[in-house]
C-alpha cells in the first residue's frame, strides 16, 4: 500500500510507543494485537529505528499482515492487519 492508502485506513487500535526504545514498541504491539479481532487494523507509532524491521518480521511470523510503514517527522507509523 502507498502512503496515501495507509493514512486513509480506518484504524481499530492505535498503539503509541514513541516513548519507548527497543524492544518496547514490539512488546506493546504484541500486547495490543490480542485486544483486537481478526481482520482489524492496528497502527503502531514508534520513534525507534529498529521497529521498522522488527514489527513486520514478527507480524509475518505470527500470521498477521504487515500493510506498510509511513515515515513522519521523528517517528514511524506501522500498519498491521490481524490474521
């Protein structure tokens, strides 16, 4: 998905992990994914560079769909669809 499509998604769960360093954002995402239903969209906000790599890798391993990442000024928005 492109940036425009990602930012237009209706997000079911927002996880703001910008104040945490690795592995904080991944741990927050793991905790939050259990609170939404299959097919719902989760957005993770993180300022940690490693999160761009870690969350998609974890999502694919667990059967969730990594939809993409949008880079903002000083942080990232990472979008997932629960499998």
